[in-house]
């Protein structure tokens, strides 16, 4: 089968289209014929080993993934496709089911391998049946951003919040966070660039701040929760001003604080929201599997809107 391999750490050019052996499902696994996947910021961090190797997180990353090169050269954690074969112990799915999800287990153990035409996963992985209204590419745009947003919003006790600020509201996590915050009944202000203001408004944001020209102090100082959907590694004076625009007891949560874990129930909640029209996928660009290098280059540039999807024939 076709797959994209990363045999060493580095820039997008280290990715190579190759042929690998098609996997066979174990008794408790399903074999998924992949129809789409996504290039996430996490994929690019892994591909480039973009953490200081002597830092605690860098050492942990090396221990888990490999210090000199990835132990599993086929990256990718987003699944969207059709069940082609099921193991004899499988009861949740049957042949022909359209499914989607991610390969991260509920203990945040990551099984890569979705940059390929087929992927095997245990039936208790974080995957669910895809709604008919959602295409395979749209489904691939849900798990990473929405699951991450849900988990970090919960960390900030979103159901107790009234006024939320989402910094980085136009990325994969940010676009989902805006929609989820509205779902939980909060007033949402999104922070993004000029080019993305209309997108964030269309997702339900009550107000938007343009970080290239606005003054956060004009938004007041009554945000009781700020979600930093960019991460503390990308700091700015504007972000620090946003943090000050909060209540004395306001909560700040960054997406690079700790390792979230998601369950099947979490993905089922998102699935329900999609069916109800409360959550919609945001896709910036779609590439073919053979165009993976270009897709990684685009994500590396740091200006994508929502998700970058890989269509797999």
C-alpha cells in the first residue's frame, strides 16, 4: 500500500512516498481503508522534533518516539475511512461502516500510521461511526481540533464560565473552541488576524479582536476564562495584554499545558453536535497523499485557517 514515511527528523522534505506492507487486523482490531487524514501542528512538531532535546518534554518525546528518528516512520493520527475487515472479537463495528476519530488512546498513548492507505486500530480506540451528512474529508477535520478544544475547555471548567476569550481563534483548535464555548452557553471573544475576522464571526463569536491592530484593553477586563489555542511557545505583547483583560480570579489555560486524554464518549458528544449543526468542520486546504510535503510546508508556515486535510484515494 502507499504510505508517507518519515525516516529522520527534519523539514518537510524528509517525508517520502513509499510502498509498505498492508496491515492485517488482530482479533480485537478493525482494518480501516483510509479516505482522508489531517496534517496537524502535532504532526509537524514530531516530524521536525521541534522541542529542545535536553528539556523534560524533549527527553520524554525522544523516549516515546525515538531520539534519532521516529520508531514508526509513518506519521499521522487522524482516521477517516471505511471498515474493510474486522477481527473475530470485534463487536462495535462491522464491515462497511464509515468511521472517523484519532489514534490517541485515553491514556494519551499515540499510535501513528494514518499517512497511509490502510490503518488497523483496536475497536476500543477513539473512533465512532461517521454521520451520513459529513463527508470523509469533513470528518477528518473534526477530531484533532475539537477533541483538544473540548479537553482544554473542560480543564478550564467551561460550564462554570460566562465570558471566554479564545486566543488563536482561527486555527484547528481555536475554530472548534469558539463553537464549543458557544455550545456551553458562554459569551465568546475570538482573537485572530485581519484575514480571519469574518471566519471567526461565522463560527458564532460574539466579538473578535484583530491582533494586528486592536487594543485588548478595549474588550474590558471581565473575561473569566482565556484559552490560549496557540501555545505558550508563541508569546507576544498582545497575548500578555489579553491575559490582563480578565477578572481577578480569571483562569488561563494553554494548549501546551499537560497532555489531555479523550474518550469515545467525548467523540460521541462531538458527533452529536455535528448532527445537530452545532459544530462544523473548518477546512483551509486539501492535498493529495502524494502532496504531503507541500501540506507540511503550509502548516509549518503557521497561517492555516482551521484544518489541512489529506485526501486518500
